[in-house]
C-alpha cells in the first residue's frame, strides 16, 4: 500500500486544496491529510474546527483520512505513518522556491520524498489568507470554497 501525507494548516480548506488532495487520492492508495499548526500564523478557526471542517469536506473521498500533525517535524510524522511521500500542490515557481529546501531536508532526515502536483489553473490565485480577507470584507468567495467552509465563515469567530 502506498500512503502519502498532504500537510497544511487548512485555515480554511479551499477548492485548490480539495483539487490537489482529490488528485493525490487517485494516484495513491491512502492519503493522510495532516492538519498542522504554524505558531507564526493568526488563525480564523481553532485546530478542532480546522480538523472538523477538513474532515467534513473530504469525507466523500475513499482512502483519505484527516489527522492532527502534532507538534513535531513533518518528516517524523511521515515516518510514524509509514508514508512513502509528502504531496504538495504548487501554484507558482515561488511555491517551488519555498518548498524545495524543506523537501530536501525532509528527505535527508527520514528519506521521505516530496511529490509536487501543479495546481489547477482556475485555483492558482487562491490562498486561505486571501479568501479569509475577501470574506471578511463582504466579498463572495462561494466559487472558491466548499459550502461547509462558507457556512463556517458566516459564523462569528471563536474567541
């Protein structure tokens, strides 16, 4: 069985994420979506909400599970799960420039490879940060996020 990990903070998950995860599920036997916490980021949703929303959005995909990544290294998470690779979506060459050093470090730490999937052109401009900002200012993001996310963004933020 070929298991891979798709990591991200998913605050919130958007259609670009879903598209990459769906493609990964078609290529590999099992996809573990690892919801991470980056302490340098300001989150709209709590960890529990991000896990719940991501799980709801991806529930229809066979072979896809959603887990909290924990507080350690992604490479160690992959080793503990027996993952053959990390799958990352790329929107631009800037993403590759950012991701390549991490991919090299992960491979050197535990031998886990990184597989890049180019994002669908209609989603290349999406980022969770941009979508949160547009939604907060009253913009319509319904074409870019699953309905579950749209509903959750309409609720007051947890304090």
